[in-house]
């Protein structure tokens, strides 16, 4: 059964969802997006994601063609037209068509794509996973732009090394964020996560809210060497949720197994999302 997408005012089968070749998203990588998922069939953090998309668009000079409330309704309408399975939703906004292939005309283009949510290996969550570090500084870290060339290159390297993610390290050797995730570390009695020059993840935001009553939370820079020496490490993202990390590059983290505090955060987040999805909030 084909999925249904929303493309510039129309709901169409995914096989018929197209953008013109003179679209600046295709020509110049000029665009932004946001990604969200359902929990028990409901998009419980939809406002957070839409507001982040608005901020991303503003930072790269694109004005969304619809209001926040209209976009929320479009997401829900698109979701209803698709099979009732746990789903991922991606909103894409580009600079639109350009006659000279570089100058925006002030008519952005928008699409909403729905697909079945990917399942990740249970071993990631039970036994932990490996990440690698890679040198990189994102040009506009606060915007969720569609330029993922560097991410694709370092993710290919990560796969070759048996890792699930690559985390960027800046010229000052400070850990920033993963290609599609945020990073946390338990260092001593504190839960630490970077707070500058990153994309503020929605799952990251919710984890911070849950953790502040349980742990001493610090939002600050983390040096790569400090990360390697951490007691526990985990990453967060909207699709993978919370994944314990037991190896960074070739170095084991802590005992080499998911730690109790990480498991506690994972359980708290699972309980939180389950409660929200069932309450209709």
C-alpha cells in the first residue's frame, strides 16, 4: 500500500510526489526540515517540532508558506491518510523554484512525508552501541538544514568501524552533537550535555526536563578526552530515542555495559511518552 504525502497543497501517493528540477533544495541544498514520530499513534511533541522548524526556516531566510497552527493540522491530516501504524513524519521546506538557479523568489515549497517507523536492533538498547568521533563544525548549528553531505560521509565511516553514529568534535576538541543525535554523559555525580553550537533536539529537551529532578544536570562543553573517561554515555534522537553508548572510537565507556543511570533515564522517558500518548496530551 502506497503512503500518502502532502506536496504544495495536494495529497498524493508517494510515487507521485515530485519537486521541479529548478527547486533550490535540489540545486543548492537550500532548505530545512524537521522529523517527528508517533507514540501509540499520536504525535505528542508536534508543537515542539513545528516551532523548531519555524526557527530553522528563519535562520536560513525562508518564510514558511503556512502558519504554525495550519502546519500542525496539515501534519495530522497527512497522518490520517496513511496506514494506522507507528509512523515517522518528515516536513521538508525548500527555497522553491529559481529561474537563475540561485536566487530565491520568495515562494518556498513544502512537503510532508509519512512512512512506517523504522525498527532498530534490540541489542543497541540491551547491550549498548558504539559511536565514533569526527572533526566538523556545522555552519548554522541551530538550523535543521537539508545539507547532510558531511553527515553521510562520517556515517559511512562509522558503519565501517561498527558504529551506529558519528559525533562531531570542533577544533577546540569539544564534543558537540551527533549527525542526527544529541549526546549526554554521566561524569561523576553529574549528567552533562553540550549546550552551544548544537541543534537543540526535542528528545534532548524532554530528557533534560525528566533528569533535572533526579540528577545534578550541567549544560556545558565536554572535551573529547572527558567523554572517553565518562562513567556512562548515551545519545538521544527522535527516531532512536535513547541509546546507551558503551564504546567511543576504540575506548570502552565505564564498565563497557549500559549503566544503571542510563537505564533509569530510558525507563523514565518510556513512561513519560507512554503516559502522554495515552492521555491525549
